[in-house]
């Protein structure tokens, strides 16, 4: 495994994003919506950097089979909270082609949130097919397949404390 982003760098970045959210949402009560499964580690760490009143919910999306995106995005588990008239921060592990986030934004907007922004730990700009607005970005990374810190390859490697690239992949 090659390390692309070290644990310490992730820790620092998550702290920074948390600070920014605290400032941007002062006197508000946003809902963090995590996209399962990949975003759960990032969300858990980010949540603990947030000092304003905050709520958490999750949704599940399916589109990837191993390393290849099928291109077809499906909502496999919906939110349990009502997001109408609420400030929503969508928490993603990684934005690649933009298909997943674009699908989720469209879906959530129909529920009339007050505001909806995207926070992603990783951004693979060069693979973008659909432009999506990203308000909080942890790291811009090259178009390589990464694992760790919640991200998997065939359900493995989510437990790594760093972001890595599997040798020979
Ligand atoms: P997009 O729809 O933007 O192409 O892809 C977003 C989703 O694809 C992410 O939420 C993630 O589940 C998966 N994905 C994209 N790139 C990678 C990657 O390099 N590694 C892993 N593990 N998943 C990825």
C-alpha cells in the first residue's frame, strides 16, 4: 500500500473544515447528511470538531462494483429526518465523476431544505463528468483509486487511518 495522505494531514484538515463550519453556521442548527458507507469515518471525526448544535443523518447510495462505477446511481436507504426548512451539509468521502453527488443534490432539493452544500474529503477533479458545487474540500487528488479512512476496495481497507493507493492497482 502506498500512502497518499497521512493520518496527521487528514486530522489537521478535518479540524480546519470543522472550524470553518462552526463559523459559517454560527447560530444555526445544520443537519450533516453522511453518504454511506464511505463517508462514515470522515463524518464521525468532523462531527467532533463541530461546536454548534448539529444533527446527523445518513443515506445510502449504490453505484460502484469494485473499482468501476456502473454509472447508475440508486438510493438504497433514505434519511430518517425531515430536511424541509433545514440547513443541510452533505458529507461525502470522495467526488469523482460527480454523478453521485449530482443525483443526491437533485433528490434532496425536492424536499425544500433552506440550504444545501457539499463537503467532501477528497476531490478527483480530473475525472469530473458532471459539474457539482463543492463548498468544503479536504484534498484535491489525482485520478487514482484510493482506499482507507472509510473508503473501500471490495469492502476492505475502510479501517486504514490514512488514504492509500493499493500497489499494482
Ligand atoms: P462519482 O459518482 O463522483 O463518480 O463517485 C462517487 C463515489 O464513488 C464515492 O462516493 C465513492 O463511493 C466511489 N469512489 C470514487 N472514486 C473512488 C476511489 O478512488 N476509491 C474508492 N474506494 N471509492 C471511490
